């Protein structure tokens, strides 16, 4: 059926009534509680992601071993995609190198600042540096990084060399600087070769730690690490002290330094 035609007045009245009905409609807005929260990984600041990825990588490396870890494992632990990791880092090796660089730089900066204002005998300052470097990891990050270092020695010796060489060279320079300071005050022998002394001490302690961790010596020959480090420091400092010669003068002994 064809609807009857409306008069102009009736048509206007029907149109106005329909407009009023539409204006009375309200759109229900979702409550704040019902709004979906953004995904945690996208709510982070972009500048914070590299450190978060590095922290996740360190945890996974220490737990699974460097060689057994895949970038997918690191991505899952960090809550990002593997593509995000490649945006900030070139490879798994790059992750470890950046991680080592970050920790070593912060540690050396802290030690250098401490030594710049240190007072008292140089031997005491040297003992503090050596203990902090070999027997007292300052936090969880350094403890886990040491685990990774020791595993790398067996799993990836070439990468291990790249990771530690910078730390070793910086450590030698710091120790040599302290020994030179002790020579200037007369606390250490004037003829002591500070650069050789720094290298020999570091090599001995590092080698012991590597043997004990990667060759099973901790099980075969259990030994207290604090005792190992403290006794080595004592021997090291003793070798730097001025020598004392005893000569006889008309039947009497006289100490000559």
C-alpha cells in the first residue's frame, strides 16, 4: 500500500517529533574501571627499555647459561618482542658486551670517586679496593654478572676475552696508581714495579676463581673464598713493604732499610 500523502503542516510536525526523539537518546560512556589498561610493555618510557632488556638478559644468562640462551628467551623475560631487542642491540653478544660495560664503568667510577677523597694508609685503601673487586659483589647485578663471566670462560672463551679485557686493563691501572701513591709516601718500596705488581696479583686471584668454578675445584678442594682473597692481599701488601737488611757493626746488629 502506498502511504497517504501528508499535508505540509503534518509533515513538518512529524519531522520535528522525530528530531526530538533522537535528541533524547543518550550514549552510555564506559566507566573508568571498564576501560582496558594499556599493556605494561607499551606503558614504559622508551628510554628505559634498554636497561630493562639488559637486566632481563642478565637474569636469563645466569639462569640458563649464555650459550643456551636465545634472544626469544630474553624477549620473553623483558616483556618485549625480539624485534624490539634488535632495535637497541645488534646481537646476543652485543647484549653481554653492553651489560659488562655498564656494570664495569659504574663500579670503576664509584671506586675512583671513593679513592679521590680517601685518607689513611695506602695499604688500607688498597685492601678495600681488592676486597670489593674480588670478594664483595656490591649487589645482585654484579653477583649475576660474575656467574655469567665464569660460565663464559668455558662456553665462549673468545667472547670471555672481549668482555673482561677492558675490566682487567682498567683494574690494573687503578691498582698501579695506588701502589705509586704508596711509594710516594714511603709506605711501599721505591723500587717496586707497580704495573707488574698489579698484573701479577690480579692474574693470580682471577685464575684461582676460574679454576674453582669451571674445573670443579670447589667440589674437589673446598676452600673459603674470603680466606683465599684476604691471605692473598696480605702476601701482596707484604711484598710491597720496604725491605729491612740486618748488618753487623762492630759486633752489633743494626737494621738498615
